[in-house]
C-alpha cells in the first residue's frame, strides 16, 4: 500500500526503508551525522550520508535513486578514467533564517551542465532528473545543511563515462551522481593572485567554457608554481598573447574601474559562472554600472597605480564574492586598497540576503521544505 508521509522536518535517518520521493530512496542503515557539529560549522568538508545516482545506457537514462554514500563500481577500463569524459557542477543549499532550506539557481546550473556535456560528447541530463536528484538529496540529508552566514551544503553533481572498453571512443554508458557535504569558504582574507604569462588554462576552440575534469588537472601545475611563490591563485590570461585577463582558479573576476563593475566577456575560454551572471544582475539592481569588456594586464597595472581601479574580486559558488588584495604582474605585486562597504561587500551582502533571507526578488531559490513523499513497504 502507498502511504503519504511528510518528510519535513523530522527525518528518521536510522531506519532503512524504501521511499518514493521523486526518486526512490534507500536510506542509509547508519548515519555519520553529528547534527550539532554540522549546524555549528565544526564538521565540514566531509560527505553527507547519501548520494543520488542514475545510470545511462542504450541511449537512455534509467530512473535514478538515492542511496547511502559509498564507493561507486568502476571497472579499471572505464573510459572516463582514461579519456576524461567527466563533467561536474558546483552548487549550494543554504539554511535560511526561517529554518527552510534553499538551493541556488538549479535551472542555470543545469543549463551549464548540459553545455559542458555536449562539448564532451556526453549525453545530456533531463532537467527533471537533475533537479530530482539534487533536491531529493538535499531533502534526505537536510540535517547536513549548516547554519549561515558563510556556510552551506555543497552539492556536486557530476557525470563520468563508466563503459568498460579498451581503446579511445565516445562511451555509451555513464553514471550521473550527486554528492554533498557541509562546506565553509576557504579564504577569509583578501586573495593574492598572480597574472599568468606562460601557462594556459584554455585556448580558443578548446574546452575552457566547459566544467570538465581535464581543465582542472591541467591547471594544477602552474597553480602549484604560483603558490610556491606565495600566491593563492592564478589570474589566467588569454592563450595567444597573455595580455588580456580571463579568470582565476574556479572564480570569474570583476574589477571596479572608475565606479563601474568591469568583467571580461564570455568566450569559449571562460567559464560562464552562475555567480558572475547573478552578480551582474544584482549590481544593476543596486544601481552600480556594469560592463562586460576585455581588460588588459597593462590596464590593470596602470589602473591600480593611478587609483582608477579601486577593487578586484573573484565571484564563484565556493567563496561567493572573494576580495583580491594583491595582483602580481611580472614579479611586481600591486596592492589594492581595502574599501569598506565597497562593491564587493555590497554584492556579498546582497547574495547573503537572497540565500539566507526570506526574500527572493529574482526567483533564484528552490525551496526544499514540507515535501510529501510516498512511502512503499
Ligand atoms: C565553477 C567555475 C567558476 C565559477 O562558476 P560559478 O557557477 O559561479 O560557481 C569560474 N571559473 C571556473 C574555471 C569554474 O570552474
């Protein structure tokens, strides 16, 4: 018999039974959740109890499920492990001040996921599967969402080619998985970044606009070199001339130049950040002028020297808005002033209001609450 139960707020994580939310749920038989430690932010950067998983084969997606977080079966000859047909997303669920939980911009992350997948010859994920997996996982693991103001449950949807096959080919079998864990931003002080003049993250015609695994492996060595020189991250420049600024680490970059927010325009070498797009929209609402145009390294150097550039910051899901305090250009560090209540702070506050508050003027939050689930025996 089908039986309707209310998933929210108390959720019995200690019993194992099958539930039908949008996706069937196989609850973990044990929980690692220390609710107080998670809520207070003491338990961070660990996987939550559950994961969502769905398989693709013979040209179609099979209905996914939510199950205990555990290792995934992966043949050593799985194509994804060798040829990097691997694409991911990074999203967050926030605990709002009214106790409900909100997921930020699921639709937009889904759009980008599919854009990345197309570039890697991987099958697209229907919105329904993407959203059910993410929202269902957050509902089941709601106890893992920490309290604000900076904390969140980090969500990592990803897809990997799982077909076992010798030789290079486009895989016919994939796993789509969503995992999660409580997260606090890494950087609390202004970043020190180094303008990269030698190595390349993304070239025209390449994969820079896709959130595909290979891009990050390729960035590790130059980033390590920069970190050995005392920088936190690299500020990438264009592959051909190394003279215009692109982005930094896993964040897009913005500069305040003569009071205008300036950010490089989207090309196939720049990741289309959800935070970037949102920040541009918020800035406009706040009456701050914005422009998407190229910024050269020379303009950066001259602008910091002359004082026309007052702020630089990274924008991304991980850190929301991360002020940049220093930019290293050809061995010389250019320091940016600390601007109290500057654009970066205003944007950060506006993001926090949307994510943690109860007002959502843009309709960006997907609320996870009061869900009814169908329980099967
Ligand atoms: C994920 C990512 C960003 C930021 O994108 P958001 O959607 O804002 O998190 C920027 N650059 C790169 C290279 C990224 O991987």
